[in-house]
């Protein structure tokens, strides 16, 4: 299974990172549609159907939905379903695609998340609510013999440790380094040490850190050696990075 990081930044894009978007090209599954979602169109080679799962409706996770109008017009897409919890679906339809703001709905179907979602490739998607201003959603997919979890826009907590336990690949936000830890709970985001400890305690196999503070475009914005001292199999995700699991 391949996963492509199309956007790994938080809050707003910078020259190095666009905002949140993950792409599983073999399944037609997208997680979040931030500013990086424009990168999906040139990658629509193996499917004309998409399932887009939104963690929440903050702009850095949904603004890229407007980019799908061209793939629909030129028939690259025959179906794209946006899956999310309420009220996020309503927020997208009434706010992002309001007449004064963006008057044309590209052609999405909208579906409220069921407790479990059966994916076309045999995977089973489950989800959990996360603590964040306005709320957020954590996702997990289990296939025969492999698993994946995506946790973003929350402060790292053992509250969801069992939900992510044992996954082959954990994608977890790390907006701040430990030097900025005081901002984590205030803003509803995470810093390095608690994320690494969570990965260790949940016995995941690999950890990739994403949703990086856009004020820090440097190579190591979060203190990677601090994380690896706790959980050695840690990497900082970069835009256009591809991993197999």
C-alpha cells in the first residue's frame, strides 16, 4: 500500500509545505483537502472515483475542495464523495460553497460518516472524535495484514491510544516543538515529546509527523532527535513524500 503526503503544513501554506492532504492512490481515498488538494488532479491516473474523508471543516483542511471543479468538468472524475461528521458536512456546503464565496458546487456527493465505512479495496475505515476547538476526527483503516491511522488537529493524549494501537503506519500531527509546548493545549495541537510517547505506548510500527507550524520551514522544525530518543521509527513528513506500508 502506498501513501502520498501532498500537504504537510498547518494553518496556512508556505514555500515548503501546503496544508493538509493525504492520498492513497491505490484506493482512491483522500484525507483532508487543504491547499495541497490541487495536486490530486495530475495523479488521477488509476481511478475516476474518490472518497474524501475530512477530519473537520477548518479552512486549512477543506479549502482545496474548490479545486475539484476542473476534474469534474473534463470528466477525470465521475464521482467524488465527501465523508465527514456533522456539522462539518453542513459547514462545507453552506459556507465554503455559499453563493457569495464560491457559487459552483463541483459535483460532490456528501455522506455523513457511518460507524464503519467499507472501502472499495476491502479496507474497513473507523473513526473517533478528537478534542480540538470546533472538534476533529481521527481515522483508522484496517486491511488484511496492514493498518493505518491519521490523527490531526488535537493535543496528543492517551484518550485514543487504543484506537491507534498496533497500526503499521501512524500519521500524527506535530505542530510544535517542545520549546512551544505551552501552545499545544491552548491551540488544540501537539508537540514532539507527547506524540512520540503516544506512538511508543501504542506500539505502532512507524510514525510520520505532519501539520507542521508554517512559521518554521527549516529542515527540522520539531526536534526529530528528541522524538527518536523516545520512538526511533519517527520521520518528519514532507510534501510529495511517498511511503509504503
